C-alpha cells in the first residue's frame, strides 16, 4: 500500500508559523521573567536563596516533566499536548497578573514550567512529523532560530515591560501571547496520528525512566539548564546592586544569551 501523502506546502507553512511562535513563547517566557526575578526579590529584601528557588521551580518542572509529556505526545498525538500546554501557560500567566499577589510568583512559575514542558517538545515533534525528511533540517533550523530569538530578546523586552508596569504587566503579556499562539495553532496545525508503539505496563515505564539512557541525558539537560539559569537570574542582581534598572540589566542578559 502506498504511503499517504503528507501535508501540502501551504499547510506546512501555516503550521510552521504557529510552531515557531510556540518555540519563541517558551524561550521568551523563560528568560523574560528569570532576568527580572532578581529585582523582585531585591525589592522585597529576600535572600538569594529565595531567588534560587524561584529560578529552580520553572526549570525543575520543565526538565522533570518534558520526558513525561513527550511520552504522552507519543500516546495521544502531539497536537493535543501542544494546545493544552499553551492554554495552561496562558492560564497560569493570567492568574498571576490578575491575582495581584506577589507571593504567588513561585506557583505561577511552576505552572508555566510544567506547561512549557508540554508544548515545547510537542511543537518539536510536530515540526518533525509535518515535514518530509528532505526539509527537516531547514524546518528545525527555523524552529531553533525562533527559540533563540526568544532567549535573546526575552530579558531586554521583559525589562522594558517590568519598567513600564511591573511583573504583573509581563505576566499579562505572556498570557496574551500564549493564548494567541494557542488559537493560531488550533486553526493551522493539523492533527497527526500517535506514533505506533507496543503496549507497555507501568513496570515497563518505570524501567525506562530509571535506565541510564534516560537518566544520563536528563542529568546533562538539568546541569546545562542550571548553569544558564544561574547566569540569567543572578547577573541582574549584580546589576541592580550597581544601580542599574531592569532595562539595563535585561540588555546585559540579552547580550549574554546572544554570546
């Protein structure tokens, strides 16, 4: 039986816009807030340990849950995981913006990290599934470019938003961005069937999660994420101590991300 034809070039292009925007959203959400948490904890006279915890809850949730949501995407298909993750990111961001309670920033960051753990790998899986093998290098290059733009621009744009309206404004912008990307993806990203897989028990899953092939890459990802988060989160603290505002410290972190 001949293979079913893939999506048309128009469908691939329309889907790519939404998937690249999802990649930008997760990167922008990660760095725009992380680069401004130092100012938040400094204004509340919190110790550096609190800043470290606030940085860790987002990255910890993302690192720990990405394999779980990746497996879920294999089971039910990546599109529902993409849309659900984007919707959850929008909800947690909007909840903090509306609550007007600075103490909830840790809860909001954990929810954002968990949501990003869902839609980020799902977007990558869809980039692979919707493009033929001959175009996958170019497609992943574009996806990586937009994530890099989010990482690089996030601290500076986040600093501008915080200077204009505080963390609440930044979270509100992230809520609108995630909701808009989710709406666009719901229209432009076609459904793809789950990957064929053999039936597994809970014991099989536990063995996979405890294997060296799983734990090694996750440990490396966690170490790299921790190193990057330390630079993004603690550099603004030094800048604030030197009298720099959120825009200047955000620009410095953006230069670090570009480098």
